[in-house]
């Protein structure tokens, strides 16, 4: 497996389908499942490891975000990644004069709670796409709004890349895998799985025909009783991220909560997850 640290060291192999998995490192099974899927579907698999400073707010966890490059490289190699792009901040941002910003779909939910976050994501993903020139790129549906934002960027700016959005990988108790789960204390970790259970219960009530507003009031109350501070919980259209008041086949239930100092996001569809 090759590791390259500056864009000039990468030349896209001719005639081979390149699959790309962008990450911020601290890899877990969720990332590895994206890499395995890319491995099955593409002749060449490239991953990136870059903790992107522009997508963190001033009071967020950029400094303490978990970093263990040696272990991440070992994991990439174990699932058959061919090359890893692992640049430093100066390489990616010699200046910070250009920003790629998507409007509309970025405004609610994570966009409202984390101002500037999506501008950082779209700017770095646009740069990574230009550098790696993938034919297909793989993202986890756990970050549902990120998927909607990147889809919009790719459509609006005509990036020649096929987007592959892959199912959330969960711990045996239902907690969605996330690099930030390692911030949870053991007591918080035990309680964190109630988020998924509460979402599943809300989905069952909605599927039985209860009013969506009532299902949301009940899940919010349940989460608060279990000690979560709820940033939002909503039924939404995954293309626009707009709230819906009637369910359609592709509607999704999204939530962001805080437990102690840790923020957890999750989402489920009507029929999956
Ligand atoms: O999902 C992530 O890990 C990041 O937002 C991404 C897509 C790698 C951009 O930094």
C-alpha cells in the first residue's frame, strides 16, 4: 500500500476504476465497511486520512480529535486499500481564500448547530475529488445531511464521480459507530444506545399511523428523560433535508443529542437500519 502526502505524488491509473473513501482517520468498522465495498466495486481503492480543520467550529474538538496514523494505515492495508493520501494542513490549505459552499440543504440541522461546518466539508471534499479524481466515492449514511450536501455539490458543480452512500454500521447494542464514541465514559457509553432504541420506537409509532408531530414529542421527551440534551429530532426528506409532515417511502428520522460533553447524531429510514 502506497502512502502519498502531496497531490503531485498521485497519478490516476489509466483505465482502472478508482474508488475513494475520504476519512478523518480514527478508523472504525464503519470506515472499513466503506473500504471493503470500494474494494469489491473498483480496481483501485484510495483512502484519505486528514483531520480537516475547516469543518470544526472554534469551540469544537479539532485539537483533541483522535489521531493514530500508524493504526489507521494498518487498518487500511488490512482491507486491501491500494493507496492512502495523508496530507498535512499546510499542503491542503496553503491559503484559505477559496470556499466551496452549498446553499439550502446546508441550512437546517447540523448546519444550524455547527455554523460553517458544511463549508469546510464541501471545500475539502471538492479538493480531495480534484486531487484523487475518483470514479466512485463512498460515504456513510450515518452523516445523512453530509451525504445530501455532497450530492448537491457534485450535481451543481458537475463532478464526474459516482456517489455511493452506504448503510450505517452499528455496535451490537445499536449505537451507530463513530470516531467520537471513544469520548464517551463507560456509563455514557451504556446509556448512548438508548438513542437508537428511541428512534426505532418513534418509527414504529409513525408506521402505525400516529401523527408525526406526536411521535416527535414523545421521542424528545423519552430522550430527555434518559439524560440526553436534544438538539433536534425530525422526520425529513433526505434529498432536501426539509421536514415532512407525511411519511413517504424514503422519509428518514434524524436526531442529534448531547450526552455529557459528547454530541451524537443518528438517523433511520422507515424500512431499514
Ligand atoms: O465524514 C468525514 O469523515 C468527513 O466529513 C470527510 C467527508 C472525510 C471530510 O473531511
